[in-house]
């Protein structure tokens, strides 16, 4: 949806515009809040912004929405090779934090502002709203942290909107899960095979397990498929190994919100979610798995 820049490693124009709009909304709301604080008091503004019935509740909601949406658009613009901004749900699945650290400008500013903003938000939520102490020192300090963090996040989003990228990215775009091809092999004359193992973060549905991207890592070789949970969850779930000779079919089906890869084998079925699914299907086909490209 929308035009994107054709240069390799360039931030898509539509993404830059969306991030710029969020930054402008952020700064506008901050200006209104600061004006109210100067005309009354910090405690009065914090009380008026308390959900769900505070008279300034829409300002609190708008500030949080501009920050969250701005970060979502910025992350996907920096790391997604071709983000589809028309599918909002896909934006939440394509966040590649490793690619963000390699492509984002002023990464220390992003880390500082994000930490300060959310520390302030938690402080205001607890002291001003949950304990009903908006005049306490902790509530006012937390409110100040929110203003500083939101302003710093707006500054970082402006850098993204201007097309700035990390110097370390060296013109490289977001991480693409493409098959890395090696030389022709004697066993398959004229064919090429991907480098093994091929790793990608996916979501899965297997038996009673439901996990979204990027909780599961798939390692694919010409011998087997290996699924393991990340972030320490592997201590509780998995891992699972599926031998290639026991995989009977690999094809795509239409899920509720996205396309899923259906792997059917001997006495098991597993659904794999990858964004986008085509590079994974191509790699599995190159590794010798029985891939059917017709969606069912």
C-alpha cells in the first residue's frame, strides 16, 4: 500500500510520513499538557487525565497512541524490506529488534527515551491514578519523566521521518529471510541448495501449543526441521524435531488473519506462521521438502 523508495536500505516514504504525523501529534499533545500544567498545577492535570472519566483523559490516550503507533511504524519502516501498511496486524509481526539495532539512527536516544517514558507511565499509573495521590512527589516526578521521555521519542521519530539511518547499516535494509545459495551440487546437477541450517523466527500451532512470531525459532536442514522456543520458554515447551523423510506435504492455507504454512507428516500436523511465507517455502523446497505452491 503506497509507494516506497526503491533505493536499497532507504526508509519507505509512506512509513516516514506516518512516523512524522505521529511525532507531530506527540509534540502537539505535549504542548497542550505543558500549557495546562503552567496555568494550573501538575497534580490537577494528573487528576484530570486519570482514566476512564478524567476530563483530559483523551490527552493521555492520544499521547500513548501517538507514541505506540509512531514506534510501530518506525520499527517496521526501518526493518521491514517491504512493509504492508495496509495490513495493520502484519505490522505487529514484522518487528525485528536485531535489524532495528543495526538500522535505527541514534539508538541510545531511543533506548533512553523509551525507558524514561515507560518508567514515568508506570509511576503515574501507580501513584497518581491507582493510589489517588496526584499531589505526591513521586507522581509529579513520574509525570515529568513522561514528558521528557515522550519529547525524546518524538525527537527520535523525527529523525526517522527525515530518513536518517544508522551509519552501521551501510545502506542495508531490513533483515530478509532469503535463501543463501551455494554452488551446484553433484547430486543435483544444475540445481542450487540453500546454506544450512536456515534459521527464521516463526509462530506455530502444534497440538495444544499456540505461539506467535517471534517466540519460536525454526532451523531447517536437508535432514530435519527443528522447532525450539526462545526467551527461555524452551525450558517448558519443546523442542520438536521432524525428519524430512517423514514430512509428506508442505503447502499454504488461509488462516484467520494471514497465510499459514501447513506441514503434514506421519501422525502429525503443524501450522507455521512466517512473514512473509514465500522465502521459507522456497528454502524448504530447495532443501528437498515436498512443497506445493498452490494455496488450499
